[in-house]
């Protein structure tokens, strides 16, 4: 997808997000915090949690262990809980905010840039999550990729060292990120060219 079309789509999402968030009940404090913490995030949009459908087939893709983290940390399957357990946790929330980090890469082999984009996304997504936790009674985060807080995870021999900072990825819970993002108007697609932009997504849920 041409870069100008991507930027136009993201601009439409950002312009409409504030009004929708207020309409579905987010406090003005939460809205301000989101705006502040999204300064390094390309776009964000509200999500009705009742539309989330966690699927075993998405979770099964984790079991192929393409990333090499299956069964190695608390944020990834099976440490993050079953699809049924993840569904039960999500049911306790009403509204969500899906955020996107968009970054340009030189080509499909520019792994250093991809890692930088993902690291930036995680850092600012976590900052936003922490700010929301300070203003809301209950917040649940679903991020991108595995947890990288510790160099070596304690899984499965001991409890997580930082349970208050731990959050699983959307895919680990069984969420189809492509379908979710497309449903909210994000221009997400399977990479077709070696220099297509790299995108990362994260979701925060509040009661």
C-alpha cells in the first residue's frame, strides 16, 4: 500500500478516535493520558471488547514456535493461560484502545530497523499502560511479541519476577490481529514488497 494512503488512513483514525472514546465513556483524564502517551505511536482507535473473539487456530500458530519462545516465558503460551482463561479475563472489561506503531524500513532484510521499531513500540506502549493503570481502577494490556523485561524468564520453574508489568501479546491470547485492526480501519496487510512499512500493535482494555 502506498505510503500516502497509509498516512491518510491513520490520520482519519486519529481524528475520529477522541470523539468516539468520549462517547463510549472514557474519562477526560484517560483521554488526555492516551494523547500524551501516544506521542510516539502512529495511530490509535477505540475497540468494543465484546467484538473480541479469541480463536484456538490463532493460538495454534504460536505452537509452531516460529519465534522460538513457545513454552519459554510467562507472557507466551502456555504460560499466559489457555484461550478459555484469556477469554474469561477479557470478559471483565468493556472498552479498549488499539494502538499502532508505524515505521519505515530499508528492505525486507532490515532486521535492525524492525527490532528498533518493535522496541520503541513496546517502550511507549508500556508507558501508556502504566499511565492508564495510574488513572483507572482496572486495566489489561495485550501487547506485541514476547515479554523482554528479563534476560532469562523464570518460566516454568518460578513465579514471574514482575507480575505487575507482565502482559501477553494479542496473538498469544488467540486474537486475530489482522482482522481486529482491519475492522477498526487500520491499513494492515500481508507484506507484499521488501520495503513495505513495518507495523506493531498493542491493545489496552479498561472496565
